[in-house]
C-alpha cells in the first residue's frame, strides 16, 4: 500500500514529531534515508517495463553513434536488464561469433573484418557509464535550450545551465565584472523560456530551485527549429544527475556512424530505487511503514539528545519492523530438495 507524505503527517503520533513544524519533514527524510541504507525493503526494488512509465527507458544515441539509456531520477542502479523491440520482451538468447574480443564482465565489443555492413559489431551486454548525466538524451546538433513548465511559478525562479557552445567553448553570461559561468533562465516569467546562446552538447551542470511542478527541457535545433525533449525534472530535483548505461547488443547490421535506426527501442529492467527526499504532500513514503517510521523518529530524537543507547534501541525496533514486513511481502520460503541420479539417496525410504 502506498503512503504519501500527507498520510504520514496525519497518521504519525504527534509525540514522535518535532514541535517545530518546519523540522518535521526533514526528520522524516533523515529516517527514510537511514532505512534505505540498511536494507532492501518492500518497494525499493521494482520492475520497469519498456516505455510504460518514463521516456528515459527509451534507447537513445549519442553524437558518436553509441546506443544508451538513462535511469530516471528515483532509480539508483540497474539490477537486471535486457532490451527488445517495442512492445516485446527481449530475446532470451543472442548468438555472437567472436574474432577478436575485449571482454569486461558481460560486456563484449569486438571487430569482425569483412562484414557485409560494417567491420564493427556488438555483442549483447549493458555497460554502466556512471552518474552525473543531466539529460536522458544528448544534443546532436547546435541547439538552444528551451524550458517548458507544467504549472505557473508564483515567484522568480532561476534555473542555471552550464555547458559548452558548438565550438567546445565554455558558455558565459554578462560582461565585465558581472560575467558568470553558464546561462540563467527565469522560468517564473513565462511557461516557455529559451536561451539566446547555442549549446553544442547537453549541459554538464543544471541547478534549479524547488518548483511548483515538473519542468521539461528541450533542445531546439538552430538550423531547423525542431524541438526535442532531452530531460524532465521533478519539482524537488534541485541538482539533476542521472545514471546512464551503454548498450552492447544492437544486433548485426547496426551501423554506429550513420542514421540507421536502432533495431531495439525499449529496455526491460529490474532496478533499485534511489532515496529521494519527500517534499510535496503527494510524494510517496518509501519504505511505507508508519510503525517503523515512528520508531525511527524516536531514534533520531534520542540521537540528537546524545543518548545513543536509547537511540539504538529505537532504530533496532524500526529495522525489526521493516524486516518483518519484508518477510510477509516476500512470502514463506518453499524448500525444494533434488537428488542427483545414481547417488543411491533416492532409494533410502526415510528420505
């Protein structure tokens, strides 16, 4: 069952919350962050299927022709994944013939001279490219950055973009002593705002305040004026940084450096959630246990009072509650015994 921040504030015993109202949500966030670091509770590992939830699971291509996908903000890492055609599950087996190979785990890249289309093919695999990507799609040609807001901001709301122009030079704003690195857009003045500077690649740093709703970032081609959605930011996301994975299995006949369509379009994955602080009343509490949260809040109270012994007792109780719920969530284990043939054990009557 989902529990929202508004539900938690209404259901929590007032005695476990700080008297100062502005501290209540920060205390809750501190408890949830502690829980995330302690175990794999119910709802912290989820299954994503294709494009059903986020465009970030669409397979993209960078300006070097590499195929990749980006995890949404609330996802920490990929636990398992595969990719197939839109609306279909990936094929379970993928036959690859190697001539020369570089192998890193399940990642395979190899050359095969004399191929019909290209002399470089890719074996099936997914390579972790790390965190810090601000967008789920790259800018492939000189473009302006355009921000579209879903809801009107009530105050001046400045978003900072730092990046490089089409020549690879750092983009600056202003002049003289007032020169600053990057471009600042006041997205509170209009629902659509656009830079006057052109970017040659996705911005490497984006800073935004908490907004009233999500905002959408587009790359507007300087040549054609066509807009392409390259990122989406949640209201509470103040320093966007996503995790990206490169694909190593787009199939025989994939030409990395021309406009040949990528034969696979979506990713099917099991992912580990990232701790994301709750901000709005509609944000979900994860893990969703009011009883465990009450014990955690008591533990935090005694931590701040310097009573580590009592605090540890409350934290232990909170973890125990979560472990109990996880056991119920996973269900009872069913033992299975298999005997190998010709061992003689199968003939023992008591077994």
